[in-house]
C-alpha cells in the first residue's frame, strides 16, 4: 500500500516511528520516490496558484459596496415594522366598523313581513284558544316554553309569534307548567296545524 | 489609523463607535475571506456574495466578540460557515431548478484575474477541487493555502483533529487521482 502511505505521510497521519520507517523505504526504493515526487508535484501546483494577480480595484471596492448595502438595509428594516402596524390599525378599524354597523333587528317589521304564515297562525290560534280554556292555569310562567314550541312548529321567529299570539291567546296560557305546555304542544301537533 | 494597532485595539475602538476601526479590520482580512470563499465555490460572483455576507455578520457581531479566540480565527470561522451554507443553498437551487445549471467554475464572466493563462490554470484546479466533498475541500484549502495546523483548523471548524486528518488524507488521494486522469 505504498500510495496510501505517501498520502498518510504527507497528511501528517503517521506516528514518529512510522515516519522514520517510511523515509527509510523511500530512500531505498526509486519507484516509491517517483510516486512520492509525483504526488508532491501535484500538490505544489495548487500551492503555486496561491499568488495570482488580480484587479486591485475589486478589493478596494469591497468596503464601499458593503457600506452602500448596509445603508439600504437600515432603511429597509424600518418599513416592515410600519407596514405591520398599519395593517393592524386597518384591521381594528374594519372590525370596529363591522360591529357598529350591525343592523338591529326590527321585530315589528319581521312580524308584519311574515305574511305568508299569518293565515296559518290565525287558524291555529283560534283552535288553540278553544283548547286553552280547558287547561287549569298554574303559577309557573311558561310563556317562553309555549312560544318557542309554537314558533318552531309554525316556522316563525319567536317575536313575530308573540306579536300574533298576543292578539288571540288568553292570559292563562302564559301560566302553564312544563307538563301542561308539553300536552298542549302534542295536541297541537295532532291537530295537524302545519 | 496605525497599521500597528492590534486587533484587540481595533475591536475596542469599533465598540466605542469608530467606523474607521471596522474599515481597518476589513482591509486586513478581506483577501483571506475572498480567497477562501473563491476556492470553496470556484466562482468569483459567488465568492463576492459570501464576502458581503461575512462583512455583514462581522459588523453585527463584532460588538459581542470577547476574544476567546483570535480575531483571525473568528473571522475565518464565519467565512468557512458562510461558504458551506452558500454551497448548500446553491445545491438546493440546482435540485429544484428545471433548467440546466452551468458548471459553477464556468461562470467567470466577471472574474477579477487579469492574466488569461492564470485564469485557465486556476479554472483547471478549481474544477478538481469542486469534485471533492465539501468537508474535504475545506480542510484541503486551509492546509494547502493558509498553512493552518490541524489544531487551528479544528478551532475554526469545530471538527476533531482526527476527523480533519482523515478528510485531508482522502482529499489529497482524490486530488492526485483526478489530476492524473486530466493529464
């Protein structure tokens, strides 16, 4: 393995004893000497290329170009911060505008506009009034339960039902218990109002 | 600005706000930075880009330099790291590019070498170096051109002396084979 020994020797990988042994072999072997010199000449070619004539302007201009880039970087780094801040302000402004402009629900308008259901409500409530007279009132106020059940069945908004119902239903209706409300609800379903 | 000012004095002056001190540091080390980058990338324009990157790092970090190593070792370390990172980025670009990338060593339209003969000779050697793995190339350049000991290279690169010796062994073996093929 003469060639590898050459590289180990030149690479400083040999111990002191190995170096001595290699040098002895080198002195005794012309072939090894030739191979050794070939490798050294190749490596010398790289070393000789160390001193190359270059355009001196290039090195003189390195610093001015660097300063120029540095100035540009300094001015550029400010922009993203302002841009981010501006974007946040815009976002907050849009959010505020959206919240403030949210339309309030006009309950009476909705109640009036639910005309398509009004006839059905009319018929339904007349029958409901008849039914309600047989129910014993309770102290529990169940307006919400009844309204939500009926509104759900008639596909009305609760507030529009309230508007319609207030014209027809006796006051007792609003004092039914949960169980009574459930009974009424199922009886209404059986009457097939819808 | 005296040429005899030590690196320590220059760094202290820079920390006190002297831009001239930074300029002097750059003047002392710019050629080393350029040539290491040039030999690693085999391309003048790439080397120039690395030089600018190194100067920027230097400018930003010099204030925090505590002289745990010599300034030269520190600057060389930055240059070595930036060079390797640049080569990795260049490789990624080549992988994800759909166009054929010209040989790095051939992109020398803006070369700063005045003599055509020297330019061609350098080109031949750079082509051989480019065929070495990056780590072997790095240690070869530091040993061959900067005559650094393995211990110094270890301080610069953070690699073990044993590993560096192995890389150098393989580097000179490969270079010898490649140069003989080109004869």
